């Protein structure tokens, strides 16, 4: 396993599976809640060790269920022609990273609806398996928990997983973008209007409305209101409000991404690339690079050329490869990224594809190359300038976030 943009867990059907650091938080919360609350209440006679062991198993199977949900999206998406190379698990579940929008509203509908169906099927399957493990138990209406105390760890685990997956499936069917139900809504509106941007806007508004409902309900719970299923109290209220805040931001971001696509699609890289910039020699001392180039210009990365050809790139981040005391004796060639390892873009390529590459690889710039000839630099800042100068409807209301410089 390795950390890239998260912990790399492996791959399934050629799709990389990564875990965001936030996944550990919700994993520990689920384990703690089950081990100290749910299972001791169901089974007063269980040992502490058995409660914790069953809780860990339940949490692991829950996230395997979430992964199965996302894999269903990815596999159906691939069948419909959508490229999906990575799935990320995080504290709110998971996300299948699509490269571009679905080619049609039918593809969007198929991708969106399969996830909740998968969760519902898993929920029913887990409950069915629990029935096989429990056999015929006597249910006492006056003491409903008594029947739970009679089942073993595997059945208890399945009895918890079943309803949780069903709730997950039903929650995702809420018609608020970017939840699966919101994507179903967008697909249907896209089919009716033929306008993807309009459909996304209305689905995003629905998502924001649902998010604000969650945040408002969370505030009411904090103030002491008790609601069926949601309960009351500070912790429940804060958690619900936090989920609402996240969904609101996700809905705004999803619409922003579509607007960016509309602006950058069919804009060639050559129109945005820089052709005037400073270049350095691989034999240059690092101290010279810092004092005469980095500090004297606003440039963050410098092409390294030798005998008229590009041999690498050196950026601010590369300076960390050498000790400060070695800057006067070490050369740029010892810390640069060699040309063979550079991600490059052609001048005829769409700026949208280049931006997606910059974001995916967490870069700040890309060398522009044609037939091994170095032509210029495409810098993220220049793409953002183009976006601000060519707004698509309400794109200017959004703020763009700079990545770590590289």
C-alpha cells in the first residue's frame, strides 16, 4: 500500500481504490459507537472484547458495502462509455471519479440508479443471511430486545448491516445533487430539456435545498428538538448540520465543474500557454537558481535545457531535495525532474483535458511539447485567468482554490 492522494488499497477491474484520511475518523466513530453502545445494549452478557471484535468486523463490512456501491457506479459507467479510473472512500462514503460527463442522459440514469439499488439489495441480502443464522426465534412484543440477546456475533453483525445498507440506499435516492437521487433527477431533466447545464443547475439547486434542510434540522436538534429517527442532542445536531454543509458545498462544486467544462472545452492549449519564461541549465548551482531566478521572478517552475532540448523541470518543491547547506555546491541537474518522468501536453489538446491532468497529478504547470520539441508552459494560474475573463453564466460567483505548488 502507498499514500498518493490517499492510501492506495489496491485495484478492482483496473480501478484504483484509495482511502482518504478522513475515512479513519468515521471508521473509529462507528467502531466506538457499536462497541460501547449498540452491541452492549443488544447483548448485556457479552464480554467487552467480543463487543469490540464484532464492532470492528461490522465497520469493515460496512465500508466494503460502500465500496461495492461505488463499484456498481464505475462498472455501469464503463459500460456506458464513461472513463472511471479511481474510487475514493472517505468519511461520507465513497466517490467514483468520472473523467468527463456521461455521454447521454440514459447513461447518467443507469449509472446513478444502480448505486442505491446495490445498497438496497445488499441490505436485503444481509437480513436474509441473518435469518439463516438466527433460525426460528421467539419474538416477545413486550421485550423486543430479548430476541437480540439470543443471537450470536455473526447474526448481530448482519442484523446491523442490513438496515444500515437499506438506509444508505434510501438516503442516496433523495433528489438532491450530487447524491444519486440528484443525478437521477438531472438525467430525467436532461432527457426532457436536452440541456445538460440547465439540468445540472436545477439538480444542484435541489441539492442545496436538501442540504439547507439538513443544516436547519441539525440546529433544531442542538436547541433541544427531538425528532423521530433523528433523536435530539448536541452530537446528533452537529453531525446532521455538518453533513448538510458538506452536501451544499458538493452541489455548488458539481455545478462549477460543469461550467468550467463549458468554458474550456475546445480551447486549445496553445491559446493559453506561456512562450516567454526563464530557462535554466542543468549545471547551474542551486544557489544561483534561488537567488537570480526564483527570487527575481514570479516563476515557480523552470524548464531545464541542454543543447537546445528539454532535459527536465525544476520547481520550488524540488528545492527540498537538497540540504540548504549544499545549495552552493549542488547543481540543478541533481534535483530536477527528468524529462522522461514529466507529464506533458500538446499545443492542440483541449485546455479542459490539460486542467484535468493538472488536477489529477496535483501539479501547477505542464510543459507543452510537440514531436519532442519544447514549445512552452501551461500554468494553472493562466487557466484560472481565462476562466475569470470568460465567465459562463454564474461561474464568477465561485472561488477557485490553488493546489500545493509543485
